[in-house]
C-alpha cells in the first residue's frame, strides 16, 4: 500500500489564509465539540463515504483526526478513491494545538475526569483523559465494575495507557488485571507493594505521561505502607490517605498513624490550596473536596490538629475488619487475579 503524503500544520495555515483548502474534521462529535480547527467541516470518518457531497469546493481537502495517521489517513484515502484530492494533517489536531496555531476555538486544555462509583465498597474509580489525544489513565478500578469502565472508555473513544492503584486495597479486588488483559494498558502500583505482576513499580516523584498531561507520583504511606497519591493538572487522587473530612484507617497492612500524619501534612497539605482532592472512598455522598477545605474542616486531621491527638483518634476508631480483606489483599498482590481454591 502506498504511504500517503501528509501536510504540516504550518502549510495548512498558509493554505487557509489563501483560501485554497477545505479542512475536514473526521473525528466523532464529542471530539469535534471539544474543539476544532476554525472553519473545519465535520463529517465522522464512518459517514464519509455517504456524506462526502457536503464538501462542495474543489479545493484540496485536508483531513485531520486526534493525533494523525489512522482515521485521517483512512478518510483521505476514501476521498482520493472517489476522485477528490485529499491529504491528512501530520500529527492531527494535537500538532495544530501544540504549535499554538489556533487558540481561538478550543476549550480543551482542561483535563477530562470521570468519577465512577462502586456501591458495595463505596469506592471511587477515576478515568482521566486528554480530550485531544484521547489518551487515558484509570485509577483504582474495582473488579465488579470493570465492564462499565471499559464501556465508558470505548464510548468516549479513549486509548487507555495506564491502570494505576493507589494501594493494595483491603475492601475490594482491583480490576487492574482484567482491564489490562482486555486493553493492553500497563498496570502500576507502588514499588513498596512488592507486586511482581505490575508493569510499573512506582516511586516518589515518578512522572507518568498521557497526552499533554503528567501524573506525579507522591508516596503517602500511613493508611498502608505502600499508599500513593497521584497529582495531575491541579487535582490530587488520594486513595485512602486523605478522605473528605477524614483519613484512612491505619490498623492493618503496616499502617501507621504517625506516618499518615506526616504524609498528609508534608505532602498533601503543601500542595496549592485550590488543589481538588478526589478520594478513594466516600461513605457520606460527597464527591470531592479541596486542600484548603480539608486543612480547615477535617475533623481527624485539620492543620490545627497536633500529631499526638491525631494518633489518639486513629488508635481508638475500633472499626470492624473489612469484609473482603482475606480475599482482597491476596488477590491484589496478584494484580487482582482471584486465587482459585484447589479442588482435590
Ligand atoms: Fe484502603
């Protein structure tokens, strides 16, 4: 198959200035609505064979998708085969934005965040994505809701790159292994967890990139010794380290109230005050909070609370053991693969 020639963003701009080109966005409607090249016609690639008549001018037609290649090549080929002249944009809309050529008609510098809930364990899973490149990361998926999460990823036309766990959960089994099998995404968990099946063994300060965004790994031990928080684009995903007006229990899996106090004060409370906090659980119907609100309002660990008082509170919680701990922790040490009982 002949390799299609491409056109650079700079040349496309010149052609647009001279009115010598028709620009065709062949992405889906949501991608188009999130931002597009000014003046582009929108026809999703799947509909192009039937709807190409919409393009009336005889100009060169430049097709573009999110990152170039793939869909835009397919669209240009369809057009060329029916006698139109078409070239795909090199690097797609991503390269157009990267080069700051058109800043007038896009609002997608914001990250896409979906907060997903699993009701039996009151757990939150987070889907983070770049609206332009469609690259995505999933944080703390739950085994029971894997199919829902995968459906959302497919519906939104996202490419899942990473599945990260904030810690080895005691109350549910991670969906990591099942999702990895179905998507090819890489799994990541703290190096301190000693989980050999993870693709990435995460350490403090490590950076994980997807699209234009970077997740910074923060080691925040205390709830468990391998607990991590993930900071990304003005939001922090805290697992069970910092909860809304609360903090994760510290009475199993090498938990330490003293370490949890230090992690929250030295790592999380030093983030900008307006940082949004997305916890791993909430049992009261709340969804998120901010660093400044927790510093002021957290009854277990406000910034006024002394360490000794915090340790006293945590040591006297007297919570029942999580129902699934004996099943969940061994499974999570295997990235969520359930241990089969041997039948003799
Ligand atoms: Fe936990």
